C-alpha cells in the first residue's frame, strides 16, 4: 500500500485520471467510492473541529453548560 501511495504522489492529476480510465468499470467505481468516503471523512473531521473550537469559549465561561460535570465523579447506580 505504501508503494501505491508513493507512486500516486509522483503522478500528476491528469496522469492519475488517465490510469483510472484504463481500469474496468467496477474498479473505477471502487476508486470513486473510496475517494468520496475519504473526502467526507476529512470534511466531517474538519467540521467537528471547527464546531468544537467555536464552542470552547462558551464552555470555559458559561457555567450553565458545565454544571452537570460536577456529577462526573459521583457513583452511579442503575435501578432495575
């Protein structure tokens, strides 16, 4: 897998597209699906980081948002 990444790093976008076009349709679909999944995962990660950064000040300064964290170290007993 490392070698494949190394090869892709040295190829230009147009070269990659040419090589993908040479693949059978099923393999081309696989490449597209994997690429889209990778893009979505990266986008989700970036969105979550931005959201956490945006809320950080609120959690540091607004005690109403953190009032229940005082209970985190108390014993928890489930009733049946």
